[in-house]
């Protein structure tokens, strides 16, 4: 029984992560943030670059999902499997996020081989994020009608309003502004605070909803301090 519950919880968390990433991509488009898409053939080197800001990987796949990309000189058989996918988003994010440029060698030695005998390529979607500072408090003390949530990294929480009212996010930040909040034994830093403002994204995300699921994850938000255990801080009202 315990194993079944654990398995179901893992599946739910994976599904929630995928849905949040899809939602984020839609919100970025709505907010006017253009995603850059590049594809690189097997055996070549990919070089995501930002003229301004730093890289934030949104999605990445190694495999083959059509017969036309990277097809010159290869037989029909070597291009036949168009359901060959391997999600490498986390791997690329660890190499590229927060940098102005990075280089990735595209081959099976780096990513494994999701479909032997098929000539593959890497497809990456990323955006360039401009840094910003957050000095003002997210959750104002004793402010009437304002609710505050602090969600530790890799945790899921639902914010809600009463019947007949919907959520309006006022301020939001992902990072570490107070080291007494969400302490963690694996991340014991006590200085070098970091900020990643998320007000506009979460306002769009939760706008018009009575319930809004929030997942505090570096897969969704720009991580300005990779080695510090962070939290998502949100203030909102019900309108």
C-alpha cells in the first residue's frame, strides 16, 4: 500500500512538473518573451548564446521527431523512427543556465542512445533572462487583505481564495532573501542573498483563478544561486 502511494505521488509530481513547464512556455509567449529554438545534428556542437542577459533552458530533446531535420546524406531507414525522444532539459540547464553562452557536444556518448540505428539531433528551446534586483519586501507586514506564502524549493502548494473571488498576485520572488526560511542541511550558506523576480509570470499564471498550484522549482524559474536551497515567496490578494 505504501509503495503504491509513493509511486502515485511520484507520478503526480512528474505530471505537475510537465504541466508547469508547458504553462510557463505559454506565459512567456503571452508576456512577449521570445524563446529561441535551435537544432543541432548528431556529431556537431550546439552553442546557445544570449547577446543580453543569461540563458534559461525551457525544453530540450535528443532523438528524432521528424524525417526532415538533419536528414541530408542519410538513408530512409536511418530517419524512419520519428518517435525517438529523450528529455535532456535538466542536463542542459545544469550546463547553460545563468551563462551568456555555452557549448554542448551532441552525441550518444553525452546523452545516451534512445534509438540505436537512427541518426539523431538535439532540439533546444531557451530564452535570455535579464537580471533584476529585488530590495522591497514581498510580504508587507500587517497589510490588510494581503496573503503571503513561502514555498520551499521542490515543494508544491495551492493558494486559494474564497467563493466568488479570484487570485491577484502582487509580488513574487524565487531565491533566498532570508536564510532562516526553508533551511536545509545540504545547503548551509548564510550569505550571498539571491533574487529572481517572478511577479509578472505568476500574475499571469494565477489570474482569474480561485485556486492556483505553485511549484517552487529551478526547472521553472531562473536560478540565481544554484548551490543555495531556495523558496518561492508570493504575496496575493483576493479580488
